[in-house]
C-alpha cells in the first residue's frame, strides 16, 4: 500500500461552483433557505470546508412540497405525453454525460471516493439509469381484464398512474447514483419529486438540479432541498402533502421513516443496511475469487450497502484466501480521491471514521485477530487501512453489525451444507455471493440464501435493468428494472358496462 498526496489541478468550473454558497432548487428557482441558514460541507481528504450550502428545514420542505404538488396537478407536466417525458429524461442523461468531468470532480471532492471511480462508475451509471428509465416512460401499461360478474357484460381494464408527489431521501455513499435511482423512475412514471441529499454530500445533487432545469423539465417537477436528516428529512417523511417516500440509508433511520409515514399512510420504499455473506467454496477459481472478494469489501472504502463483509471460506482454502485478500490490500494507492492515481480514498466523514475505528476496537477486545490493517492512516483526512479480521465468533459486533468501512471478517466453514445457515444468520438480506465452479451448487446456494441479490462468481454487478433491494431488515421494495416503476405508480381498475 502506498500513499499519495500529489497536488492536482481542479476544474475551473468546479472551483467557481464551490466558491459561492449553493442554494436549493424549489419551483424552478435557486433559492436560499427561509431561515437564511447555511451549513458547511467538507472535503474528507483534508477535513477542510469545501462549500457552504443552504440549510433547508421544515419551512423549505413545505414550499418544495407545495411546488411539487402544483406541478403535479397543473401546468405542462401532467399534460405531457409519455414520449415527451422520455425525451426529457434522455436529454438530461446527455447533459450529465456532457458534464462528466465536472460532476466526477465534485463527487470526489465531496465524498472522498477516487476520481477514477467517479469517472467510470458514478457519473456513467447516472447517465445509464436516466437513459434506461427514459425508455420506460412510454411502456407503463395496464391490462384488460376479462370479468365473470353475472350482472351483465363489462369491459374492464387497469391503468397505471403516477403515485403523485414523492419525497426522496438519499445517503452519502453514492450521491449522484442514488439521486438518479430515485428521480429517474419517478419522473418516467409522471410523479413530481422533492429530493433531500445527505448533509455530507449535497453538491452533485444540486448540480444535477441545475442540469434538470437546463434539460427543460417544467418548474417544480424536481425540487432539491439540502439539509439535515432530523429537520428537513423528518419533515419530508412526515409531510401530509407527500404521497410516497423513498429512502436509502441506515436500517435505524429506515424505521423512523416508516413510522413518520404513518400520519397520512404514504407509500414507503426502503433500501437499508446489509451484512452480506460472500461464500468461497473449495472448488472456486481462486485467481478470480480472491481479487473479487477484496473488491467486494474494499470498493468505495467499504461504504456500500452490499459490501461483502462476511467472507465464508471452505477450510481447505481458508489460509490461501485470507493471505490472498490481505495481499490485495498492499496493491492500493491510498490518498485524496482527486489524485488520479488513488484507488482507495478516505471515509466520508469524521463521524464515519470514528464509527469504523470503534468497530475495530470492539473486534480486538472481543478476541478477533487482525491479519492486515486495523488502524487510521495519518491524522489529516479520514483515511483508514483496509482490514482483514479472523478468529471471529458469530456473536461479535464486527460479525453482526454493518460497519460500512473497509473491514472484512473471514470465517472458515467445513461442510458445504452448513454455510447457507451461517450466511442467513443475520437480520439483513440485501446481497450475497457464491464462488464455485460447480454450477448446480451455485444455484442451490442461490435458492437457499435469503437476500435480494445473489452474485455467482462475481460481485457488485449492478444494471439499471436488474431489480435491487432487500429481504428482512434490508428494506421494502425493489429499485431499478421494471420493478422500480411499481414504486412510483398506482393501479386503477376501470370497469364499464357495455
Ligand atoms: P442515515 O441513515 O442517517 O442517513 C441517510 C439519509 O437519511 C441522509 O440523507 C440523512 O440526512 C437522512 N436522515 C437521517 N435521519 C433522518 C430522519 N430522522 N428522518 C429523515 N431522514 C433522516 O445514515 P448515516 O449517514 O448516519 O450513516 C450511518 C450508517 O448508516 C452507516 O454507517 C451505514 O451503516 C448506514 N448507511 C447505509 C447506507 C445504505 O446505502 N444502505 C447509506 C448510508 C449509510 P443527513 O445525512 O442530512 O443527516
């Protein structure tokens, strides 16, 4: 592992964007908070202030919801054809692609992730999600239904209609991707949106808001209110004028969202935490499984809800795999994400750093052995060593709780039959993986594992066409693919006597 701090030239547009306080997007206007307050967003590579951002709270959420309601019910948006909505979404995808470099730099500076990944993963994924959902705008169909009611002859059909005004609350780990996962299907379905980005990473969402206006979406269709979860987020989740709330983040806050939504029984979808099992059988191709498993946990500094944080390895190859995954950590170039040679950046915030360090302490105290890593790197920024822990027991916090950092617990298993039980011994059920050359075993495992996604001989493969979401306490509903449209539409039955 090497560290790099070489200075890097920031895009002049990005410098300008950061140099003045960023307002929020309400009703097509860039406005200050009603309170006049702003908050600071930080560069996690240095701990220094990056930009000032308008701090939305209940009053701003009220205005944003009113603007979204108005544009849902009147004006050009409800009059637009599905094709026109699709064209707007496609135009937005083109604008995001045209501004790739600037969005990638903003994402990296705000979140810390390596610029390399912002360029090849975050921004291109947002482009593809808007393109994929642009295609769906013209394909949201109902059905005709043959009735057997004895009272006469009927023509019955169903319509799929937009659910209405949607509130969307997103986290800091993939800020632009999360904004696109939320906004694109909602807009394809004809909803209007109030999006609250995470306080740590509001910048790309605010820039996206500018591109949304530039693409020509009618005013008020998308409103973006940065602010804190306890104020702006809670106000949005509880708002009686919101028909549906979509949330990605911790399971703990997911519970609060579900409770807050009960006031007006708004629809709820939740994409929450994970503690994903990653299972390597003795017959796996270890040349692929070892780097794949390292990437499964260390990608995005481990700050991904699907992180392969529980690595189950057959005892016959356990030492080889542990040594291999530990060896992969030596290949990282750690440093500020904005440096193009960095492939492991800092954690997002001081809070996240102390949270992950707390888990490392707890693992050591409970008897886990550190094979590699285990410590903070330096005292500037929020860097932490990629870490492999062994000698862990099922009751330990490092095995049971979501760490959301580059920390993997490796656990040997003896009998192939027992590993599915171990894999399922968690409150979560978001993702999982199986590495084996035996295709039957792979599919038997895929059937046994209780998780929304099972990868076979790969990890973290996402696609706008592939539904994603969690079993158990990992959430409610599926994002992406056709399934995402179900989150943003209501079914109406129409029945006519003929
Ligand atoms: P949170 O769940 O607190 O944050 C996610 C979003 O929810 C943010 O926009 C946050 O706002 C908002 N929020 C917070 N509290 C409320 C509330 N009471 N009502 C409405 N919205 C709220 O995650 P954290 O940032 O605190 O991270 C803590 C842990 O959560 C991580 O260590 C990780 O384990 C997990 N997590 C999981 C993610 C996932 O993808 N499943 C993503 C991020 C975190 P704000 O940030 O402005 O306060």
